[in-house]
């Protein structure tokens, strides 16, 4: 069965469950989306693989509704079978020579450096990850990649593993989530096999840990991880970690572990900027059956759904689903996009004020608020000032005289001319339009 088809079936089923109030909060949605997938679809049986116990628990608790959702997608009754992991080296709790192995020996081949879209928001993380993959154990050990959920940390972690497998096929690779590591420690203590648990990690050439923050607050887990960490680093073996925050910001993490995390390289991934968002969307579109999509549609998605890559991809999937199943078209226009996202995009500007707009413009152009308010008329200051005035008018609907007063007590006619100038440049210059869209994304 085609992996893309299975992924699409699972995505649509989850969307059905959300619409019908079965999955009721973001945490449940993220757990099911991130840690479970359809392994196989055979006649009337669908096998769902769960990577963590919580995902398994949610699905089993709502089994009938999950079967109803999947039936609505495949258009015939189905029975689901829920398993932990699968038989393709992705099982997080398999037996080898009577020893439990809690890490994955293979990385997800769908995640590699070739299909990772690089921009200003993630280039440092991408470069450092590629450097480590080419020189495991010799550069940046440990490599600690941090940032909010859905920005590409797991993608890079898998890409490191896949590149190492390509360059050093004899290397022993271990990939594990922070949650699975905690479960592994608990299970090993219960079964009196903690020494075997530690040894299987100490034999690795490279250890990849996703979402390391989940070990926080667990004293015994800290002790075991600290021992494994020191053993690998001292043996010049590579460790790569992802987290949703900096080591110092992880509450409940021992100081000695924070110190170890800081001894290598910490790099951040931020939300994709406008240009990167567009490139991500274009890349994803190459995998779809849609023949054409208007540029202003891509711009609309990039502006309104770029909080993270997962949200961006989800918005595109929503649009493709709507266009194919409801609009019955292979050409997507802005009107179709507006219909698809009806009710999902808000225009509330309650939290925006002049200072926030000035800050967003200053951050984008590298100028100061004092310069915006000054009498300087050079191009590098005048253009940001004009854009800031335009955005104040657009988002705050303030009188021209009030805007002028807040920009160095300028006359209202100066503000009118600035707004007219910006509107003209938006129509004529695509780069100008992109700059403003990127600033607007920062405001939202």
C-alpha cells in the first residue's frame, strides 16, 4: 500500500475526529498525529502503529469512533488493530538475544537533508546538523537543537541518522524519544535489567534523542542518562538532541546534565519566514495531483499559517482536500482558498499597537525606533518609516494626524503620501510585497 495514501487516510480520519469532537484538545491531536500512523490497510482491517503508550491509550479508549472515522474515509466498514511499533526496525520495545532494545535502529527515510527546506529561520541548525553527520563524534558533541514544536527538529535528527548511515554504513545508530527513554528506564528497573539497558546504548556510535525535555524531573532517569551520556562522549561517540527550549529553561533538569548539554553546540530553529514558507509549500505541491495554484494563494497560506512547518503543511493539506473533494478542480484560486479556510483565519488586531508595529519593522530592517521618529530621510530609514506608517493605518485605523504625531510629530500629509507610496510599491514590486507580508506575519 502506498505510504502517501496511508498517511492521507490517517490525516483525514484525524480531521473527522476533530470535527466530531472526539479528539478535544491540541495535546491529544498532537499525540495521535506525531506518535501513531497506519502501518497497513488490508481488506477490512487497518493496523495502527503507536510509538508511545499515550497514543495507544487514546485510540483504544475511542476505538469505535476511530473505526467510524476511518470507515468514512475508505468508504467501507473497518476494524482497527493497534500495535506498539512495527516489524520494520521501528519497534521501540523489541527483543534481540533476550535483551530489550528500546531505540530505533533505522531513521525515517522520508526525512533527509535533500528535502529539508533551508531559510534564515533554520540555516544554523541545518548547517550544524550536516556538519555533525559528516563528522560524527568530532564536531559539536552534543549537538542540541531547540525550538517550538513543528519547526523541523525531528526532520533534522532523522536526516543526521540517514546521512551517517549513508557515509558510515558500519556505524551503529540509535534513535529514541525522550518519552521512550523514560519508559525504558522504568521497564528495565522493574525487570532488573538496567545494566543491559545501559549497555545497549553504550555500544552505539551515534545516539539521537528527540524531545529530551521529557526526562526532566525523573531522578533515576537522570542518573542513567548521565552515565550513558558520559560514556558515549568520552568514547568520541556522537550525541544529538532536540528539545522545545534551551537546557537552562528545562525545569526539573539536574545542573550536571544542563552543563553537559551546554558543552557542545546549541542551535535554534524559529518559525519559517515568508520566503521559506513559500518554498516549503512549493516543495509539498510537487507531491500532489494539483496541476496549478495561483501565487496569491501561496502568499495567503504563508502569511496566515506560518507559525510552524506542521501548521503550514496542515493548511496546504486542508486546501488540497477541499479543492479535490469539494471544489472538484485542479486549479486553485484565492477564492477557493478563502472558502477552504473560512472561519480559520481571523483579522483580530486587539493585541497590536504602534509600538508593536514599530518593533516588527525595526527588527526586519535592522533600524531603531529613534531612527523611525527622526528627521533622517535616507532611503534605508525612509522606506521602513513609510511601511510602519502604512501598517499603523491598515491595522489600527488611526487618523493620519495621530500616526504622524507618533513618528516625530510629522504632518498628516506626510503620512498620506507614505501610505500612497507603499500601496503603489506593493502593486509594482513583488519583493516589496513579500517584505510587508513577512512583517505582517510577525505581527500575527
